[in-house]
C-alpha cells in the first residue's frame, strides 16, 4: 500500500491536519514510529502550534486506529465486523456501486467528506463523481468557509484572505482565534495589535478576543446582517466610503443606499441589542482606518441571513476600499506554481443534465453548480480557468436536501453513500434525518482513522492514513497563495491508505482508468508541480514552504470575475435566480415562553476539532465532558449551579451536558459545544452515545430555520430551553462525571 | 495614502522574498543572512509548557 519511503527524520516537516488551519510542524520518529510532533524551527512559524498538534503522536499511534478494512456482518449500525483484505473490499464496493447505479442512476451516489481531514484527495473524489455522473457532493465546508467562498464569489468573483498581520483594524464577527484554536490567526492578530492595529469584536459573549478588544459589541446572536447594515448606514450617510472605488468599480450603489436607509441605527440597535452610539463608533473606526480587514468567521456562515451577512461583509470591504490592498482583504487567485484541485476535479465532464439534478439547487442554489456556473465565463476571463472551487465549497449539493433524498427517495433515490474523513451523522443539521437516510442505503462506505458513529453505520470501513504517513503539498485550497510541504515521516499501519488511493483504485475498477493515470500520491504531486519544472522530490528537497510574493489591486487590470466585471453591490446572479439582489436582514425564529433562550451551536473547543479526538486521552483529560455556558442570572432563575447536569431541549431534540455558569455570557443565550459523543461507550450505548450530547440534533432544517439562498440553518440563535437533571445521566464514565 | 499603500505593498513583497529564503532546506549565504535577519527581528520563541503532554 505504501508508496514512497519516509524521508530523513532530521528534515521532516509535516502539515498538521488535526484541525483545518494547516500548521507546519516537525516530526520526530523512532523505530519507524512517530515519536512526537514539535514546533517549527523557523522563528516565523514556531508559534503556529497548539496542544492538539503536539498530541499527534498520541493520535497517530492510538491503539484504536483502524488498520484493516472491515465488512459489516451484523445489522446496520450494530457495529459487528469481519476483517477483509483491501482488494476484496474494493472489489465488492465497486460491484455493489455498479448495481446501485444500474438500478437508480449515477445521481443515486452521494459523497460526504472533509478536505481538512483527508488532505490528499487532490479532488479525485470530484473527478470520480463527474466521470460517473453524480453531482451530489456534500461537505462540512457548506457550513464553514466553503459557503462563504461561494457567496464572496457572487459579489466580487473570488474569496479574499485577510492580511491580518499588516492591518490597522481587524473586525471579528464572533470569531475567537486563541492560543489553541486557529492559532496562526491568533498570532497574526497579536502581531498586528503590537503594531498598533485596533480590534473590533462583535460577539454576544465576552470571548477571549472580546476581553482585549478596542471595541466589543455584544450583539444578539444571529444578527450579523443587521449590524453590517447599521455600519453601512453610518459609512454611507457620513460619506466615509471610498468614492473613487465606488464610482469606478461597483454597480448598484444607489439601490444599496436605498436599502441601507431602511436600517437606521435606532432600528439596528433594537434588532442587535447594541447601543446606537457604539455601532456608529465602531463603523467609523473600521471605515477610517488606514487599512482594515474582516477575516472569515464561522459565525456569519451559519445564520438565517447568512448569504446577506456574508455579502454585506464583502460590500463593507469594497466600499471602504479595503479590497486587495496591504492590510486589507487580498485576492489570491490560482497559484501559478501548482495545478489547482479545481482543474483536477474535471467539472466540465459532468453534463448539464446531471448538474441540474444537484440536490437542493432548486431551492437554495448559492453554492451549487446552478449559481456558481453563472460565474464561469467571468472566472475564466479573470483567472484563466472557469471553475474556481475555492475551499472546495463552490459546487456542492445541499446537505439537508441530500439526507432528505436518502431518507425519502425524493425527488429521487440516493442509495449509495460514501463518507470519507467525515463523521457525517453528527456534522450536519437534523441528525435524526441523517440517521434515517443512512438506514435507507443499499451501500455505505466509510474511510476513517477511527471507528465513528457514522462509520458504525457503514457496510465497509476502510482505514485511513494520517498526515505523518503521507507526502503532500498544501495550497490552502486557493484561499491564499502559498505552497507548504508535508513530508511522510513514517509508514501507515497495516492496510491504512489515503483517500487519493481509494478513489484511484475505485476508478480503475469502475472503468475510469484512463482518467486516473497517476499511480501514487507522488505521481500526482509531480503533476501538480509541473508548472515549476520540478518534481515533488526536487521541490521538497529545496523548500519546505514557498509563498507567492503578493500583488495588489489586480482588478485594475482584469476587472472582477462577475457578470458586470465590477463589485456587485446589487447581485445580478442572485437577481437572476429569483432572490433579492440586495442584502437584507431576516429575523430568526423567535424565543417563546416554552423555549425562552437563544441557543448557539457549532462551537469549537480547544481540545478537539469538530467531532474528533474524544478517544485521545491526553486531549480528553483537558476537556472530559461537554459543557454548556449560561449567564449567572439565567442559571439562578433555573436553579442551576456550576457543573449541574441539564438537558437543553429544542423542538427537534435534546442535548445532555454539564453547565458552566459564566459572567462572560450574554443573558438569555446558551452556548453549546459541537460534536460530542463517547467513544468509551462503544458497545454499551447506541452508536457510542451519538444521540446523547450531539448538538446536531438541536437545530431544525425546516424552511423557517434556513437561509434562503444557501439553505444554511440558523445555528446561531434559535429557541431552546433548559431542564435541570436531578441525577447525572446513566452510563457515563467516572471521568465524564468528575470532569 | 496611495504612496503609503505602494510602500506597504513593496515592503510586503520584500518581506515575502526574505521569508522564502528562510524556507530553504539547504540555505546558501544569502539565505543564512535572511535567517539571521528573521531571528534578529522576531527573536527565539521560548518553549511553551502548555504544549506538553504526559506519556500515555
């Protein structure tokens, strides 16, 4: 299974994939095993490490790592398996997939994955799907960064990366980079702050970043769009915008002004719960800074007005002239040294007829082929290639629509589900529907490093490799320009292998061998590096990183990759699709007597990335149990004290967790950590406790909870209630009860 | 403002070129000078005990 030999330990640099940031670390090995992962020896990179990264050896050498292909022998979800060979597994998977496709058509295959985790797919998943004829690719990036990329493209043709380190004003909409989460972003903010940058934090609670911010606006959860409209009101009416830029490079300014006038500060103050004077002061601070940036935030990604709020952030960047300048939000483009995954995916190959079947594209098209292909000729004009799949998020099916089709077979059956590096059951809204959909499959294939609740529902589970066991070059999925080398330090155990290998081997069995000529990851890396004239071996022997020197205001030469060639304050794409072409604020479902709290879910904890790592002792010891955050006034009213066990209930489900009473919380809000399950309960509780504390059961995905354009659920501020438990829940380990 | 912006851009390109020299596996004379410059401006990063884990 293994391809190239591990490199010399003395010079082994690997890109950590325990979270989505991609810090380059150093690997130390002993007797063919990863001994430890440590900080970089380059002082510019040495702070980019967190305690998850240094736990890599505990993860990669974990006794529960999957190392052999497994075939289900019990009922689906019963978690009973037999070990089989890789060859047998792949032969049987191909045979069964052919049967499903023959019976239901190619669109009956859906794939769910996370490129953060799998790293080395090189878009072979999309290439395979496009060859087969299915558009039904879903990913966690539909809720996080990928959807933002797609919506940014609709406004100005690309997804910029904030030049935080050089900025004079940084705006964090709920984003809370800290020492052990989004560490490089945290370091960039600190560097900028040391250089005199102001930081504005807009967050319901007093987060780590809010504590040290120049201005903190404690807005009501889920009201980002209203806040942005309030800022625009100040910026436009006080004429703080860049008039030259607006005149030359935007369309729809007059219509935008009219819309903005619908949101006077008094109204915005009422919606957001923030004092009008503070809103005005923060808008002025942002607009008058020498340079300013609004870095991507996972919070704006997940709201009922997400599309509008993301567009409004883009519009703020444009109106203040902070696009593509040092210290602003910078457009990267395709890296000239590396063939992008966007090309490798072969999106041209999928027919228009099959693209039209992409699930969810009828009602919520923003990140599907339907909306994104309206930009193709403009993307080609500016960037030289029609498909820009930035952060892998621009040509996706809608997850809720996909799971609904899996469960109900409407609008057509989806009967084969492939899930790679992605605990899908707990990673999207409406976990009950996801389970129903998975139980209605003819074939489920999982590719994982540990057994997860999702993998427990599969017919076949293939063991995945980890980042210290493979060669790679990271290009940040075209979000920013730069190549980071990741070198294999050790061999993968037994029959563990990469997702690249999986798609290659499946393609060869399905009759697509001609489209998959690269035998190994190194062949692929050589191909992708071909613009440099170097092989992977040559490139990685010379550099461990290469950053493309930045160029600014590139739009002066090329225009923007939109139908008008300008920044579309009024979106022609959204207008043509039948949506409001101007940004707006939409109120989320209201709290009530029955459900009196605003719940926000999807919150990341330092010790874990998404649903991962709960089985890793050194990390679990730091965070033994799930904890909700409540304000002291709310806790007192409920008769709850620190570490009480409670149930948080919504109209669709409930989460059992402990409470931490925190003065930093906004009153009336409850914060729920993401992705909790209990690997230690495997064999005792259904799907290892996947329905005890998972926040994916809480937020409905019915129309009144969904953003119109993307179909993103309102994870940030939906109604819920707290019920105190008199006894701790049954079956919990001593560590959970004590921690 | 425009000149300041131009200067900012020029500085960024220079710093990127210096950084790229420090990312070399087998640094030459100029690359080693770049590393010295970087160490001089950033300083050594002390070990952070929060990153340590006990042996399992």
